[in-house]
């Protein structure tokens, strides 16, 4: 479920550079390389002449595809009613204080000595726990 929420809210873009009908470069992170030619004005693909894989300067084009994620999953604290705000703050406060540790390890019976051992019952009856 967490992966579904993560991928539905994530946005990214893909940039592609075409020279004629051939894909020259694509990138997810950075700008694409423009195959050492600057496309001043893109011509329609029907007007591009490519004899023997020789590409003209005007036939290169850049395509950018942007995938936008959902933005409506964000709730602001102002949209909650006053009762909901009080409940949320008290829940967070009690949850945070739930895991606070003690300063010292308290042993309630440390001042008391064990009872005297009059006879060892296990040795007397020869019953040993293994």
C-alpha cells in the first residue's frame, strides 16, 4: 500500500532527442545531448531529407514527456476541526511519551536478602531439571 501511494504521488519527466526518425538520446535526470547540432526550427518529418544517413540541422527535435503525480493527498492542519486537532495533538504527545525510558533500572527487592537455605530439596530427592 505504501508503494502504491509513493508511486502515485511521484512526478518525473523523460526527455528525448530525435534526429529525423531516429532516437539519438533520452534522459530521466538531466538534459539530453543535442547530437552536436542546434535545431533552430523543427521541420515536419516529411520535409526532412536524409540521404545516406546524412542528417540536416533543421530535422532534429526535442520531445519532453512529463508525468505529474497526484497532489490531492496532502492534508493541511488547518482543514481539521478543533476537536480533531486536539485529538491529534494529544495522541502524538502520548505516543511520543510512551517510549521514554526510565532513568535507572529499579529493582524493588534489592535491599532484601534471600531466605536461608535449610536443606537443598533437589539434591535430597535427586530431582534435577535438565
